[in-house]
C-alpha cells in the first residue's frame, strides 16, 4: 500500500507561559517556539516542569499566565479535544477489547470518518509503524514495544497538527527503547509532524531531537541542538546534566582556566562573574582526559596518577584514576587501551573548551 504523508505540521509556541498550583509556581514564563515539522525534546530531572509544559500544550492543564499557540491559533482556552493534537503516554492505554486495527480506528470513528476511509487510513498507518501483520491481534497478544507502536499509530492516524510524547519509552527495556526511538524519529521525519518529546533520558533526547530544551526549576536553562548543548553548555547545570563531566578545581586566567597545570579555554558564561585568579570549578568531559602508560612519554605537562578502576563499555572504556592528593578523575578512551587497577599512568588534558563556575 502506498504511504501518503500527513499534511505538514503546524508551528507550536509557548508565549511566557506560567503555571501555578496554589502558591507553588511550576512554570516561570516559559518561551518556546517549534517550527513546523521540528522535533524538540524537553529534557530535565524530575520536577523541572517538562511534563507540565507538555500538558499545557495539550490543554490538560490550564495555564496561569501567557499563551499557547498552535499554528496561527491561540488555543490557550480551547479544550483538549479541539486542539487537534495527538498524544502518546508512558502507559499504552489501549482498549483491551479492541483489536490493533480497532484501536487505531477509534479516533477516526469518534470523528465520524466514513468506514471505508477509516479502514484505509488505519491500514496505511499500521504499515508505517510496521504492524500490518498484527492488525487482528488484541493488545494482550503484543509485546510492550508493539503496543507502544499501536499507541503511536492511533495518535497519528487522525493527522494531528502536533504530536506530544510524554516519556513514551520509559517502560521498555534498553534494546527495545533504542529501536523504537529510531522508528519514532524516522516516522516523524517522514510525516513532517511537529513533535514535543518529554524525557529525562539525555541519550534519548540527544539521539532524536532537532533541538533540546533543558529545563531547570520551571525555566528553560538552554535551548539548542544536541551538539550545542553537549559541546557548549550554557551553565554548569547543563554541563552536569547533559553527558558526563568531571568537576575539577581550577583558577581563572582571562578566558582560560588553569586545571592541574594545564590551561584550557573557558566557555563564556558563568566564569565571567569570577575575577582573574579566582578559584573556579571546571567541568571537563571524560573524553577530553588523556591517559598514557607511565612507561610511555606522556604529553607535556602530564601528571602521574594511579588507576582506581576501569570498566569495559563495548566500544569504549571508562577509567577512573587518582592523583597523589586523593582527587580522582574519569577518562573515556578506546576499548583497546586497557588499564588495570594499580597501574601508574600519565594524565593530560585535550585543549577543548570547558564550562566553569565560581567556587565558594
């Protein structure tokens, strides 16, 4: 069956949106704009406001201030059933008494779409999610990943203006999660549907997004491409939350920071509040820490350390070493460079920009 792409997605915008529950404010004037067909992840720890922001877009929460716009329409006061959005939750919420195709058709039936069109559109969507061969099965006969694909097909079959995904993969095991997130991204790209994807999993967010909004305390701490967030975090919070970072004591010297004798470029931002020579904390990525055998000549300015542990992670290893003063630092390197606990190694740093913050 040929696959007909959905109509182009609509823009989605939060305009200075606030949300309060009594005296507790959960969202503080959030501004966020999605271009038609864009996928943005809302990423952050529990309680940061990401799910509340999604529910405000959906109409499941009434905003306390600001506006929600889908396309050119202000939907702030429009009920959820008239916003023309599709939603997929962590719980699959499939109707147990309906077959797969019956679940997918349900939204079309509620919209009084003629039967022939319902059948055609549901069949088309099941083909897109790769479940045509399971159309007559019931939900209890499916795996978790298959059930979530049915939920995705049900959300998309109505051709919504936007798709909202609230932790849709968190109940699945690791391998299924990776496979399904790749399928979701491929389907979203093919259909061109504007998508907001809520997750607390940084790897998931970086893997599927056009842009990521990292949320902290009801505000967007940084909005950017996955590469921008990882390589140039705007704050210590983002550097600490997105990816792994070593917190290393250093001293600021202009636009560079001295870390254990090495001078590294300091990213603009928090460090500008510290005066020259002030103590700071530098956030150094493990892949920018270089290790070499003590028997080999280390890089200029390298330091001796002792291996505490080294873990094999498939294509890479993560090795933790300890300096003579007791401080430790983690390095990430190729798996064929094996170090054992107790080995003496030479440590140096790549000349890569680091985030810094004033140290109390």
